[in-house]
């Protein structure tokens, strides 16, 4: 298989003890390429260093809403400058809106979100979007910036919202939550969605799969997510891997191979 984990935070401290081994396990499981989104300005250099050290990695840079208290307004200008000097960037992300975590100023979140959408549109870059209890607002922002493409990471919306996202040119990032039997709504989304709207992810080290609660998640688990999607669609896992990898390449405009 040549699976693509479209969302993994390999730069986080949780991977410091054994990052090369994590990558080896991922490749052994058929996960040949990983997309690494940035969350704060302070971490962008770490992502850049990882990209240059290991094959098969793709990097995105953004200002995550969860870390709103860590962002200065000047970081938006800094993001533009960073993108203009890092042409290997494949997307702006992780950006978005969060209506779940308390203490996050909604108006400031919205300003950071819409400004980053505009930055991506100006540079013809896809976006990788975080949305938690904020999907309607996220979709509203996308409608205001027509022509963008990308991934709605950790999608847990309704089938109707999934169709709206696909109509806007976005793929649905499906990860660990789909492996839980209780995730009936997400299972329905996966069954009903157009195949060309599905991509796989882990969000490692977060969102461990069923049976692995409390453990550090790893990109190797993309293979298990892929198997669950295949089972829900009554498909062969190899066929599902081909489709989701093609989708990731299309929506993120990835190069044609892991060493490209």
C-alpha cells in the first residue's frame, strides 16, 4: 500500500524519544507519506527541519485556533512572509474555528480564520481546517472565499454538511473516531459520501483508535483507519488506499511520489 496520513503532528514533543522509529513503523504499515500541519509560529522552524531530514513528508503552516492565546496579530503577517520564502509548503493549516474549548474569543478566532483563508487564496494554496462545534461557521467562511480546496480535518459533521463540504471542493479527513462502534453518525457519513471526498488521517499523537485509548497515536495506525473505511464501504482495503491517496494528491496537489 501507499497510504497518506493527511494529518499528523510529528513535530510535537510526544515524538521526541523515538521519531525515526515512528516513521519506520509507519512505512512498514504502508504509510509512505505524511502531511504535517503547523499550529503556532514558534513551531514552524521545527516543521521545516523535519521536512528536510526525512523523505515522504509534506508541510503546511498555519495558526491553530486552540492556541489563540499564543498568537500575536503580527503572526498573520509573519505567515505570509514564511509562505513566500518556503515554496515547498503544500497548504495553509492547521487553521479553523473551535466552539468547544472555553475561553477562546470567537471574534478573534474568526478574524484569524478568515485572514488565513485569504492568505491561502492569494497564494493558490489548499487549506487544512480544524472545526469543532463550528462546522456551519467554517463552511460560511469557505463560501466567502470561493475557489479554495483542502481538507476538513477530523470531520464529525452530518451527511448534509459532508455534501456541502464536497460541493465546495473539500475532502473529509477521517481518523480514529471512525473505528469506534458508537460512532454511528460518522459511519453513515462514510457510507454516504462520494468516494472522492474521503481521505485518511490519524491526528497523531492525539485521537487514538478503538482498543488503544490512553495510548499515543501513531501514523502507522492510518492503515487501520483505512481498513475501517473499506469495511464500511464493503471494499478491499487496497482499493480504498488507492482511492484515498488519489484524493489526497488531488485536493492537496501533492507530488506524485514520496520522494518528490
